[in-house]
């Protein structure tokens, strides 16, 4: 095996990419380029996407090591550091290794997209366990793919390559179409029909732009995507019309969705399917805050809730009259005879 690998590294002594040949100087780079050539055979022998993703992860780790070795070689190469014109051989080799890393990352993410699409199609299967796949997951994967393509456009030495940039632009429009479609799917799941219809239309425009001029590698999937866009757009339009009819003034409907809890319309009969779900809207929790009358110092709750007090004025007047009578006569006698003097 060691002798075979040594003969392979001797064969992979230079790299030819986009019309330019450069030597593969570091030993680690030559070993990686040899394993990168053998990776396609291993991927074809893989049985499922999970095994392919594992192989690509291993290849990406080796690619990072090769890029580190090329950068270390550039630090010791003084002419490459001070070069101001066209890229040196090491700089061009580094761009090629970065290109491999980004394209293999995109390939891995596309395998993850394929697995997510399969899981999304079976999301209503009750036999499935674990976390359900949502359209937001596919949107996130396509966003990562678009970021990788943006990095590919900025590779040193390829900014002025018109053919290369046009190929990347066609792929970017293709994946923007898929991203718009799954964003629209996410909005449709939230019953935001106008926004969903707008994004379905935008996704269709991206497909038309991608198929115009430069050919994209997604030609086979565009037909299915356009068919899905047409069906989902009609469905969103129908739901939008139904929601407008429900919101229109008129006689009460017996079967429609409402955000009010059941406790607020107990006197009305409504067939609300959400009441049979795992999270029925029966009562608002926590309830709204309500002011409670109380004295902050004495907390005399009985006084606050007492009604009208009985009128005791007649009893108070009688008691005062009884006390005032004797006191007035005694004072008169004392004053007459001078007994009360001091």
C-alpha cells in the first residue's frame, strides 16, 4: 500500500485546472489530491446518503489539512509573498484546493437536502420518530449552499474568468429558486397566503432566469419544481379567497377557525378542528391582569366589599339626649345655689 501511494504521489506531481498547470509541492497536498481522485469511486460504492456524507466529511478534513500545508509553504516562499502581478503557482494551487473544499461542501449539503426532502414528503407518517423535518430546514441548507457559491465567485485568480462566473451565476439562480420555494412553503404553513404567493411567483422567475442562456446542472429538477410551484400557488390562492370570505361581514359561519378561546363564545356553536388537537384553545392562560380594590396599608377587604351600612342616626340622637338631660338640670341647680363654684 505504501509503495502504491508513493507511485501515486509521483503521478500527481502537478495540477491542471482551467487551462493552467501548477506543481503540487507539499507532500500532504499530493496525498490529498490522490485521495480526492479515489473519492468518486468510493462514493459510487456507497449504499445510501448517510454513507456518502460520512465519506465527504472525511475528505473535507483532509482538504483542510492540505490547505494548511499549502499556506505554510507560502509563508516560506518569499517570491510568492511579494508578488503583485498574476498569481504564483502556490497561490493558484491554494485557490484550487479552496475550490475543491467548497464544491465538496456543496455536494455534501445537496445530499443532506435530498435526505431532508424525503423526510419532508413523509412528515405525515405516524410511524416516524424523532424531530420532524420542516420547510425551514431546507431553506437553511439552501442558504448555506448559496454562501458557498458566493465564496466560489471570490476565489483569487478567477475574478476575470467570464465563463466561470457565468456558470456560477446560473447555479446561484437555480438554488435561489429552490430557496424561495421553501420559504413560501414555510409562510404557507403559517397561513400567510399573500406572501407565499409572491414568493412562489419569484421562485418561478428564478427558474426562468436560470434556464435562459447558460445551462445549469439542475435542469432535470426544474420541471418538477415548476409543477410544484403551480400546484402550491393555486392552493395558496384558494386558501386566501376562503380566508377573505370568512372575514367578510355576514351571517355567522358554523365551521371556521378563530383565535378566540372557547370560553369566550360558549353560546355559539362552531366546528373548530383545533379543539380536537393536542393544544386546544379552551381558555386563555395566563389570564389577563385585573385590578383588585384594596387598601395598601390596612388591607380592609371587608370594608371594600360591604354594601350600604344601616342608618344609626336615630339611635345616636337618643343616646345623646339621655346624657344631656341630667347633666343640664344638675348644672342649673349648682349654678343657682352656688355649689359649683370654685
